C-alpha cells in the first residue's frame, strides 16, 4: 500500500486536531485560575432557571413515587371497582371473591342537622363493612377500633370540621338522613381518602348496616358503591397480579358499568392534574431561564470586554479565530456547569422543603426521588439556554483584532458574530425548540409557548433599540439630571436594551398570571350569572316533589324551582368498541370516558342547550333508544350524529343512537346533562329528581334559611347544596394551585432583576469613568444619583406600559380560547405587579449606582 501526500496531509490535520483539544482545555483551565469574579450573574441566572425546572420535576416525582409506593393503601386495595346507583349482585360478588379479599363501602351526600333543626350542613357519608380498611389504619382520636366504634348503637365517627361547623361534640346526637345518630369519635386519618371523589362537606363514617337502617338507600338514590380487592400476591409488589385481576374483571365484568382503578395509579385525576401543573410550571421555569439568558449574555460580554487584551495576545501569538472561540466557550461552559449544578441541588432539595413545610398535608411521607428524566431535563435546559445566549458574544470576540493589544481603550462597536457562530445559534435554537416540544407532553401548548416567547423577546428587544434611537435624537432637556439620564439611555453600551428586554418579558408574564388568576377567581365566585340558582337539591323522590315545592314557596314566596330527572351511568362502549379499547387523543378525554356521567331524559330541548347538529325527537317518540350528546364530549370521543353509545344505567346496558349534538351553556348553571334520552328510554327506571332553587330578588337571608330548614324538617333525606359554598370550595383549591403559579411567575421577575444587575456590571466601567469626569467638572453625588434614578425610572415605566398590553393580550387569549371563560380586567392586580417591578428596578439600580458614585476619581484618572 502506498501513502499519498493527501494521506499524510489528512494524518497531519488529524494530529493537529488531537493536539488542539487538550490545548483548548489547558488554556481554558488557566483562564479559570482568575476565579469566578464577574460571573455571579451568569451562574445565578442559570441556577435560578434550572432550580425551578428541576424543583417542579423533583416534587412531582416525589409525589408520584409516593403514589406508587403507597398505592395499595391509598386506594384501599390492589384493585377497586366503583358503580353508581346499583349495588353489586350476588353473581358479581362471587366473581370478585375469586380474585381475593373484598371489602364493600358506599358514599352518599346528605344533610347533617342538629336535633333542634337550628343548623345544618352538607356531609359526605361513607358506610363501611366489617373488613374495612383492608389496608392501612383508620385512626380515631380515642385510639379505638373503627368497626367496633361504628357498630355501637348506630354510632358514627365524624371529621372535626363537622363538630366545629354545627357546634356539637362527641357524645351528642346528629340528625343524619332523618335519623338521630350518636357521635362516637372524631376522625384523625382516613387511609384511602385521596382516591375518593371531591368532597363538598365533612366526612361522616358509619357501618353499612346503619346506612341501610336510616333509609337513605333507595332505588334511584345517587350513591357510589365501591369494592376494594386485595389479591393474594399483592403484598409482593409485583404488578403481575394486578394485570391478571384487571384482565379477569374486563372479561367477566367489563360491561357491568364498573369504573376500575388499581394500585399503580390510585388517583388518576390527581395524577393527571399534577402532570399538567408540572408541565405548565416547567414552561414558566423555562421562561425564567430565557429571561435570565439575557443576563448570561451580558455577563459573557462583560467578561469578553475585560479579556480583550488577552484575546489580542492569543491572536498575536498565532491563535486562530476558531481556537479563541473554543477556548472561551469551554470556559463559559465550565462556569455554566457550576450554575447547572447549583440549580440541580436546589431543585432536588425542593421535596425536602415541601415535606417540612406541608408535613401532614399529604397522606404519605414525601421522600425525595431523583428521577433521571428530571435531572436530564434540568441539565439539558440549562446548557441549551446557556449556549443560545453565550455563542453570540463569543462569536463577536472572534473578530477582535490583535491591534487591540496596543490600545488602551477601544470604542465598542456593534458587529455581527462570525457565520460559524450564527449557524451554531440556529442549531441550538432548533434543538431547544425540539426538546421543549418533545419533553413538555403538551406539544401544542409548547409550540404556542415557544412562538409567544420568541415574539415577546423580539418585541422588547426592538423596543429597547427604539428607545435608544429616540433618546439619541430628541433635544436634550435643560435640567442637567434629565439630560444625563437621556445620554445614558442613548449610549450604545448602556442599559436600555437589557432593562427593557428583561424587565418587559418578566413583567408581561407576571401581568398575565395576575389577570388569569383574577379572571378564574371571578368566574368561580364573583361573577355568577344573573339568573343562576341559589341551591341545588339532590335526591328528591318523585312522589315528594309537591312537598318540596310547598316547603320552599311557603317559606320564600316568589322562588323559582326547576326540576329534571337525574341518573348516573357509565359509557361502556362507543360504536360497539369497549370503552377501554377506544383510541383517544389525550388523558382528559380518557378521564371523561372512564368516569360516570350525569344522565337525564326530556321530551324537549333543555334550557341552556342549543342544537349544534341533528334534530330533536318528537314529544311522543317511542322508538329505538336515542340520545342527545354534548358536542364538546362528542368531539373528544370522535363521535358524530348516527354513531352509537352503550351506557350502563342501574346495571343495565342501553345502546342508543346519537340523534343530535348540543352546545351547552354550563356557565348558566341551569340543569343540564352530558347525555339526554327520550322519556321512553329511562322514564320507567327508578330514579330521583334534581332541582334548582332561585329565590326571589330581595328575599332575605332569613327567608332562605327558613326555606332550607323547612325542607330538612319535612324531607330530611333531600340534600341541599348552596351554589356559592360549592364555588367557594372550588376557589379554595384553585387558590392553592395559583400560589405555585404566582411563585414561578415571580421567579421570572427575579431573573429580570439578575439581568439588570448583570447589565449594571457590564456598563460599570464606562459609568464609573463618566461619573469621575462629571465629578471633576463639578457634578454632585445628588445630581448623579438623580440622573440614574430618572434613567431607571423612565426605562421601567416604558417597559411596564408595554408589558401591561402584552400581558393583558396574553391573559385574554388564555382565558378566552384555552380556559373558555370570560376575561376580567383587574387594574388593581396590574398596579400591584407594576409597582413591585418598578420598585425592584429602582432598588437594584440604586445598589449599582451607589457603587459607581463611591468610586474614587484618582485611580481611574491615572488610566489616561
């Protein structure tokens, strides 16, 4: 084999490449010997964003790990089955008994009243058998055994909140479902409470025998029956027994209308909500990281400015542009790794902080869980954002000429980075976009976020350039402090672009969060429809409707009462395909399909509904089963007019053809259901009625209380739900979620403050020199300080005004199109956000200004 000149050339180049790599690391390491001075902002910006992203992921991992670890206890078994209305049959029970030990419980809402009828509250009854709980420990304040306690003379155990609400204590009697029952003890801990449905009232636990005795179990009563199964091999931790049990249930009970859950995910709704919140907060953390990226760029620019002579020396000694670029990129990545490491440590410590702060709030101990995906996501986001913002100033550093070595000062001149740097920036941006879309789990939202973030950053960058241009062209004010402020805003290396960009982006997000928060709060409680009902009444027997109406009208004349038949059922098949096998686009649709749904029948189109497609049936229709479906649900399930839906109602499967689709105005709070059948299909089934009560305008609180009291005395089995109290319960849950959202939004503004601090460091040398010269010309500290205050204040106000517009538009888009609620403008929320942001700018700016004004003139004048 002969060796050509080309082969030798390639070998030589290969050896050079091998030598260059150690050389780059060697020189970068030597550069690091000067310490971390000047890189505090770079490290802090990266650490802040990575800490938010990692912290959110670590906390979610810890909670989900707790679900998996304590799934059996939280669920109450290895597998649970739920069904509304219909109790399990003997044949179905026999099939379950073959799987393992089975415990039966029932939950139903009712009113708990004092014996004199003077006070009452909605309560959640949980009736248990002698085997409950199969797993875990039900803890009472006295330390007694639950089953022994509730068996004693129809005893009940209740939540402490019920005692506080009604002013009773252990040993007293309560009227529950029309029957006096003795309060035997107070509930301390309920092991499977997290898997239960949303409770509107405090818990009351009794035995199943007591529930049967007080007469609440009647045909048509809205009662949930639950069956917990512990398999013989469940304690081994192998999920094979769960898979086998679910297969058996699907084969033998798949069309019986049961909702099935297992220990692998004891609370699907909680899991889905947690994952959604995690995805949203991760995007907010990425926003903080992007805003902080401007600070990273400023810090690198400052570093490059200080190392101009070093770069010129490298080039004078023969270093190529590429070598200079890779030397300093390696150094910056080393520094970025410090920020990423700090962010990871802080983020992974979040579960520990949460466990300490919310001790007892969760039904299990919160143990840190280091998920590789969470750590990898934090590292990837940290380095991708760092690269996105450091390549530009490093690409400009390549173009520093060796002549800079022989000059004391070189005026800053803006120039594009090298083509290689621009290509790398495009590649990193594409990688960051792809990673965000793939890792988010919500591709459409992630794409919208990326587009919005890019648009907002571009908008405020353009605004910063515009402010600089205007400041250069407007006539100088006669007031010296204002003239100096305008000069500072117009300076090419000034703070204008950095302040406007970082503050504007962070403040826009804060305004958006504040307005979305206000809109949701108004929707939940502060803006009820004009004709919304005051009460919902549940489980009204058909024969007692006249008594119910009389009790209301006699106590509160002029009240408007609307009623509708009410049942609940579960969709078991769509177009003949079992519900579990139907392909769906998202988890939300799966949850809707798996849960039980409200059903009714009507000869006429319900109030608050509008036909979207198809035709309503005639009032005398008596043919094959038809159903009217809510258009939104039909779209999620991929259904259209003419398709078939099989629904299990009271243990019986009904296959109906979709006759029409309806758009429902749920916000009107009128009686409406996801599925409505003709009367001929369900009228013969045992069921109760649902009613809404709207009191006459001007009726006092006493009249309304008298009406509720009259119903409770004459019809104690009827459950009354106060609409405003129910909305308040939702609002309290929402408020807890929004605390996390506001905190993440505030961190974005904190990132903006770090950017401002970095911008001050970037401009500090020039500003110190300017201050020294002005002092020599007679300027006082007060005048210089006032000039800086004017400059920061003007920039803050300009950024704030545009931020209000951007944040308001973003909030309107989210509320109108994503949340589908009305938008509420709150100037109070906006003013609070603006005041906090402007105050932050002035505070950070004052610290930087004080350092500039404290500089002594002589050392700096010697540099001339």
